[in-house]
């Protein structure tokens, strides 16, 4: 992995420089790539390079060429020199990620942080092989925040527990309700006062546990 | 003599074969719980039975029957259009569940898999039979369909096991019991032995799988070719076929064919059907980095008469614009004016790796390079916005009529029951339960 950094201030100054003096793009690109090389050195080593190190990374043969480059960069406020002539990073120290030719205004996020991200899939689906979609049509769970037209994720692999919202077949009828288990007693409770709790008379088959509800607005 | 075991080793290896019962129909019953226990068939769009539920089979419905016949033998039949999207999802999930038990899973077809279990007894603290039972239970619980499982010491024997007791069977055949299962098994029921070979073997008095297995090696080597020698070893408990876990990464040929109803005599429409098949096949070829050296075109008339032609290509290619020339030429030679056609198809054959393509003296590398960039962009667009986002104008006349007019034009519910954000080409990769709650 190699990141390219370029001073953020450069864009503005560069443009004036471009208009005034630089006639062709080749020169601009060359300068850009040299700044990038110096910036990379700064990020890898944590310090600015010496003149001879600049010569090495840019491929210059003489210190005089380096001197001229440094003068140019100093004018652009990319860097400055202290009283002993050593280089101090200015805009070169404020990195922005180079996205094509457009410099984004935000510092790049650290790689390690990205690696820990969960996707929405990972968050909503614990058991990918046993999870199914279901489109809700009734309003018996409206107070639990599940409305007609919503998409619920149903996990067939989970063991249904007291308090879970379940998809169940009761005496031949399919329903989505809260599961209430008290010892031997099993009840299905709606989350809408318009509906009555269900007590299975003959048979109760729980086909899955609702693990999430998804509603997309636009 | 029949009581003599073929081998005394019970478990030199352990190979499991899992076969889903009436897979397509079972998937439909899993997502439509109200269809459980009812006779269900799929294949409405094809006009014939693609899969029949066990309830339908019990009523005399068989694979390949025409829908008209089915309605006669079973008037209360539920006929559904094939929903391959859902079946594929179930298939992938089935393999994924098996991989929880062993990393060596070979998806043999959409509804069958081999699993290598050798050495796993210690991690599951139980016998191979117990592991097999657990696998079966997990698949059945999580997917809501039944599977039949065979467990033995070779692939051929495992497959005999899974067929032994269907549906929802679990058959364990340790080495010392092989002969008990082969004794009454007709030899043509063995995986890889067809009616012709069976007829040949009958000439030598071989009727059952056991008689075949007990023949001496000399006879087998003298009379049969290598594949049958391998089957003979496998039946004797010597494993020859490994469980191959790699996904298929290459093909010998790629074919695409589509039927349309009603049959048509419209030349542009029929050519467009061919062009679409060609585009489809090329998409697949490019996905596997393959290029074709031969193009086969075939047409099927209303009367089920087939005509075809094979064309050699000057350079291996997977770009439709290279192939339209030969396609049109071949089409002109086999197309008969005023005939009604019901199906067109193409085969890309003689596939070679795309990277090894040699340009001939008369090729224009710059033009080929340009074409490669164009199709690259087309493939990228398809990935992003769905298949056929960009297609050749030659394929457009396929839109003149839908693939199947009338009753057979019914599409699976998954395509009509869309969530916000889904479209006809792109949908969430989860099966949809059709339960009203």
C-alpha cells in the first residue's frame, strides 16, 4: 500500500504559479511528483530529508539542482528553512489523499479503522444460511415498530426464546407475534391493542425468529 | 458367496453424498408453507414438468410430462413457474451449511453434494453416522426442505446410499456391509452405468451391482474401458474418485438456448433470439477468460426438427461483434423461409484461454484492443446496473414478443414482489418467504 500525499495549500498557490510562469504541463507534473516523493519520505521517516537525500529520491545529480527546487518549494510555502538551513515541513505536513487529480479535503482514515467496519449485512444477519426475507402485510405488531410493507429478516436457525418476535403457525394459521413462554404455558402476544393474544389450541409450529426489520424510505 | 464381504475395512475413508429431495418443488414448498403436503410441480414456463413434489409423484406425475397430461392425472396440481434465483440461493446455502462440518465439500450439481468426512470423528465426538445425521438435521431445519443422505467409503457407494431410501433417508454403508446393498441393486442403477453398458453386461450374465463388483479384474480390464474399471474399483470399496473442492473454473464449451412460445416465423425475431444467446454465451466466456474457436448454431422448428451448422473462427474470440458475421452467415444457410421455429441456440466450442490468443497476420490489433476495452466497459456496466444494461441492437427485436406469451408467460413471484430499491434485474440475495402475517 502506498499513499500519495500532497500539500493542501499547494493547489491554490500552484494555480497562480501555473498562470504566471509554467508554460507546459510536463513541468507541473514533474514538480508534483517531486513534492510527492519528499512527502512520502517525510511520512515514512518522520523527518524532512537532507539535501543529499532529496538528490537521491528525486534523482538529481547535483546539490545545486536540489537548492533550486527547495527555493521553489519555499516560495510555494510547501516548506521553509530554519536558521541552520535545515528543512521544516509546512504544507507538506498536512496530508490530503490524492484522488485522481482532485485533492479531497479530509485526512485519509487509518487502515486499521476501516478493517473493523461491519457491513449492514453483517449487522442485520447473524446466520446467513438460515435467514429469509418476509414482507409484512398486517398491523398486529405496529406498536413494536413493524408496519405493513416492512421487510423483516427471519432466522430459522435460532432457538426461539421468551420475548422474541416469531413467525409461527398456530392451528393452521400463520402469524407474527411476541412469544411468551411461562413454564409449560406458551402464548403469542400482539403489539397492537386491536388484536387478541393467541393461545394455541392444538398445534404451534415456530418457523423462525424475527431478527431485524428494514424499512427504506426512498 | 453373496454373504462374503467385499472388504473387511469399515471406514478407510468416509464420503457423504447429500441429495435434496425433489429440490425445486421442495424449495417452493419451503417458501410457500401453504403448499406443504400438496402436489406441486415447477416448469410452467417450459410447458413440461421440471420437478415434482413427492405428493405429485405419488399421484403419478413424472419429470418431463407435459402440463396437459399432468392436469389429467392430477387435477388439483399446483403448477409454478421455475424460480431459479431462489433455487440457486437454497443450493448455495445448502453447500455453506455442509462446509460448517467439513471444508471438503464438492457441489456436484444444484441439488447434490459430496462431503469428505475422513478423520472428523474426533472433532465431533461421535461416529460418521452421527455426523451425517447432524448434517441432515441442520440442512432440514435451516432451509425447511428434506434431503437424503448416503454415507460410505467411496463416492459411487455414497451415491448408492443416498438413493437407497428416498425421501428423507439416511443410509450408512460401512465397508463390511457393501455387499448387502449391492445384492439386489440392478447394475444400471449404479452411478455412471447407463442402459447400453447394462445391456452389454447382461450378455455376460451380470444383472446386479454385486455380480459386477465380484467379477475379476482380468474380465473387467478385457471388456470395459477405464471409466467402468474405476466404477468397479469404487464398488469394491477402493476409492478412486476424490472429492474435488475447487469451483469449476473452466469449460470445454458453453451453450445457450432459449425456447419461445408461440413459435415464430419472423426472421429478424429469430435472428435476435440467436444474437441474444450469443451475447449471453460471450458474457459467460469472458467471465471465465475463455475465447471460442468454433461457433455452433442450431434452430428447432415447431415440429421439433433440428437443424444446425458448425463454423470455424479465424481467431479465438469472446466478443459478439466478432461473431455476428459468422452468425449471420450460418443463420442464412440453415434458416428456411416460412418455417416456424420454437427454439434457437448457440454453442461456443473449442474454448481456449483468452490470454494465449495469437493474432493472425490479417488481424488489426488496434481494433481488437478497442473491442476489448468496449466489452470491458459493457461488463462493468452489467455488474453495476444488471445484465443487459447495454446490448447489441441485433438482440433488440427479442422484445417484439415476450419469451412466453399466454399462461406460460407467468414469472416467479420473486420478480413481481419487489422491495423498494430492488428491480427486475437486481434483488436482495435472500429467499423470500411468502407468508401473510
